C-alpha cells in the first residue's frame, strides 16, 4: 500500500498525509465499524460506502482538525448530521473498555506501524534456526550506475563485506552489502525505508528479491542472440532486469528488443507502469491481453525470438511475507440482515466478536515486489489437486516455448518450494516430444554464468530420482543443473527455483538421457505432454512474482 500511495501520480494530496490517514483508520477500524453499525449510518446514508464511512467517521470523531473537506460537501454533510449518535456510540465503547478518553482507548488498539513492526523485532541469530530476510535492491542500470547510487542514495551507509553482517544488523542500522552473485544488487537491513525516496520514485532503484534476479541472469542476455520474450511478464521485475542486462551489452535499444506478454489486462497495466518507471519503454513492447499459449511460434515476430523467460503462475509457496499487514474491519453492508433486524433489546445483549475479513487485508509491500494472490489449501488433498493443475499448466507453457524455431535458450522459474512445480516439470519437459524434436537439454551447471554456477543450493536430488527412476547419475546431473533458493537461510532469499534449457543436437544431452528412462509415475503420455496433467488454458490459478 505504501508504494502505491507514494508512487501514484493521480493523488493530489500529500502522500504522507494520505498514508497516515489510511494507516490510522485501519488501526481504529474495529471500533469505528462497531460505531457505524450501531448508529446505522450506512442504512440512513446510502451514498456512503463502507470504506468512505470509515475514513470520514475517523476524522469526525478522532481527528483534531475534523473532516478535511468543505462544510457543504455532500459526504461531509451526510456524516456530520449523525455526529451526536456516532459520538454516543463511541462513548459506549469507552465505557465498555473501562477507559475515559480516546487517548486511553488508543492504548488498547493493535499497532499497524510497519516501520516500527520490523524495528521492534530483535535481531535473529543462527541459533534461532531462521535467518531474517534482508531488503534487496537492484540498481536500475538503465538510468544510473551502482557507483552513483552508493555515492548518493546510500551515502550514509557503510559497505560491509558479508551478507551476514546485514542479516544480523541491529534495528535501523545503515549497512549494505554488494551481492557477489548478481551484479548491481544490494542487500540492506529489512527495516530500511526506501519507498519514499527519490531514487525509488524515479526508478533508479527497484525492490526485487535476489532469487527473482536469477532467471534473467541465467539467460546471459546478448542482443546478438535475437529478440527476447517474457511469457508471463507482470508485474515487470524480471522484464526490466532483462532489459537492463541487454542495455549493458548494447546501448542501442533497437538492437535489444524485448516482448512482454501478459494476458491479464489489469496486471498488464501494472507492467506498463513498471516499464515506464524503469525507463525501458523504448526496448520493451508490452502485449497486453496476450496469452502466451496462443502465440504462433512460426509467425513473425515470434519466429525471431532467440530466448524466452518463463516465470508462470505457481503456488507462491516460497514467497516471504516480510511486510506487515494493515488488517481492516469494515462496517457491515447496509443490506446486511443483522443490521436490518437489529432491535434495542438485542443491542443490550452480548454482541458477537468482530473479526477482520480476509478480503480487507491491505498489503504494505511495494508494488513491484512479488504480487498476486493464492488461496491456502485447507487439506493435503486440496493442495494435491491444486499442484496438479498448476504443474500441468506450467508444463504446457514450457513445451510451447520449446517450439519457437529461433530460440536457443529458455529460463524456467517459480517462487515455489514444491518439486511438483519444479524438478518434476523440468524432467517432464525433457521427456516431451518437443524437447527431442527441437533438440533441447538442460543448461549444465558448468555452463552457467559465473555468479550462478557458484550458487551452492541446487535441485532436489530426491525429487529428480523419483521422477527419472533408478539412474542416480542422471538424477544428480539434472539436480546439479537446477538452482534452488530456500527462505530463512543465511543466503537471505525467498523460496525459489530456476533452470535453463539450451538447444543441443548432442545425442548424449540431458534431454536424451532423461527421455531414455521412464519415471516411476509417468509425467507424459503418448507424446501429448501438454495434456498429460489434464491441463487447460483456463487452469491459471497461481501467482507469479514478476
């Protein structure tokens, strides 16, 4: 929420005031909703929405300056004429809480100050088992350089030689670490505030998890390798990283074309704004509403695509929920039966406990960081069904990517911890007809870019062995080619998976080896791999971290 307030050009009022009002109203929302319901405000003033009623009643009863709109404004009039009743309902709550003033009532409210929520946590130590997650910042080399940002935006920060010093830094410490695996990436303490800075607003820095930088880096972008296609691009982190890496190799945007497909129109709008803020609109073309599966690889301009970045929807099981949430309790809808049938006698009785609705949690994480929604599975069976649908969709996209005739490299990634979405999809793709027909294999560890070749956490050997069969040597080779990240470790990343495919006609390629052994539970059937999981283009029910 904070980034959307401070980053929005449509808001005319001061962003700090807007954010403070929303945060403070959220804190009081449980009490204010009870006041609004008991006063039956929404039933009597039908022009008011629940959210607008919360904001206006907050200013009427709790703000020293009152409602900051003209006295004749219809919304102000609609609330002010019920001031006596609203004030009386608030007084009843103070009596029930055994307090005499609003200041005393404030002391029993939950804290929603996200900056304090982080800083009040004691620094973790290795003995705790879970390492804290840092704030990762990618310097946008389309607009600036790492050296310039260290000298300006982070002039007050001390550069430390190890990530551990950042992870275990005391609250509000000003230290930074330059990452050794991804160029132009900086690690900062988790409580570092950046969304209000000019560097963030102007797109000089981008908040992006370290693991999320791996897919574009693994492609080793070079304009000489043809056009690039980000198949599931929103919200745009990986797209802009890809554009920045291409820019570092060739300053001429006309020689570094990136196509960005996003079939969801709303997410495509976010993608377009992200690309504009990052300054790569000259080299990135957004295909809003375009389903990657409907592209014809044999037709222009897709036949000229040399590399594809595939980060499809997934379970999101590896994502780190680092930022606090503003839990908001809205007043009941005016047509709610409980309000219409409420009587004086029932009001005197015991009221049911109010609980925040799951639909009204406001996320305070920055916009370009891992976005999307996922429904928690309430049973192992539900999880199994969901993973089956997701992995089928992921496999279908990956096999479709194999069919681009000009492509020579593909990166496949998820923000999932499950082997079903990771190694099993990779192995199923290697066993597909398309992989053999077009000559695709895994990019081996020793062939990977230096920073990722040295990354210590590789694929899950047990998952690989289970999918390939008894050949442990092949399972180890596949696992070594895959890259995993795990949350809560000394590496400071979220849970993530990435692997790259390259075209190779070598008969001893990983593709041929994997296809020569049947898995214990077949992942493909009769060469029709895109239907082996009973997938359809409608089964897109996961999330992408962009």
